């Protein structure tokens, strides 16, 4: 396993845990889709900092350029996440945390490819 893959998995797991914790704490206060969005917003900063400092530390792009590109990448990942989450939750009647966990896993691959080859281009 390459160092960037290791760090991607560790940072991604940390961001996913943050996302799920925020979701778990807020899902009873708002619609699950909104709790998912709030979890994404908080986890975004964990993810960007970790990927910029660890996963893609040799990026040739500026922090500002990486932030803008990563934001676009993350929003695309969140769109996929929210779509899968809503399908699992509303159409298939999965429990909210299970639906979110699978949605996060499925969006992770997309996020890695866009991050590696565009947001934090080497």
C-alpha cells in the first residue's frame, strides 16, 4: 500500500467518523438529509486539512487552488452521498446510520480519484 493510499484511508476514516458523529447527534433535531448535510460541512474541514497536510503533501497546487478544487470535488462526492443516502433511507427503508455508512463508502472512491488527479494534482 502506498503512503498516499494509507493517508487517504486514515484521513477519510477520520472525516467519515466526524460526519457520522455529527449526523448521529443531530438527526433527531432535523430531517436526516439536513443532518447529513451538516455532517458533511463539518467533516469537510477535517478532510481538507488531512488530505492537504498528509495524503497529498507533495501537491504542486497552492492551498487556495487546492481548497477550491477540493470543495468542488467534495460537493460532487456529497451529491452522490446524498442521492444514495436518500434512496436507501426513503425508498428501501434502511436504518439511517447504515444508509449513511454505505453512502459514505460509495462516495469515497469518487472523491479519491478527483482529489488525486485534480484537486491536489502532483
